[in-house]
C-alpha cells in the first residue's frame, strides 16, 4: 500500500492508512497512519460496532488535515475515548 500511497501523494492528494501491524507499516513508510489494537481483518473492530467504527474513521480522517512531513511519516495510536 505504501507505494500506491506515495504515488497518490505525489499527485497532490493526501492519504491515510489504518493499520494493525505497526512493525510492517513502519517498513512500508506510509505518509500517515492510525494504529488500531484489533485483530487482522478487523481494522474497524467487530461488525456492528458503529460507534467504535465511526471513532476510528474520524480519527483517521483528522490525520488528513496534517501536512505530509518532508521526511518520515505521521503516526498516531487510536484513542477509543476520543470522538
């Protein structure tokens, strides 16, 4: 995903990832990432947890407001108590 995101960013559009695997995501070097503590295949939590899913998506979308750093990337841990 990092290569595709890099191309999209070069075209002038911001991107963000939601990841469960911090070690792998760091190697891929995506521009912006929200880490979530859920099982593989469930980046937004279990099905039908609409409130939780909304919180995850809103926090990920907030990262799009931040400019891409010249070097490195923006990392953030999901905070379940934030809305």
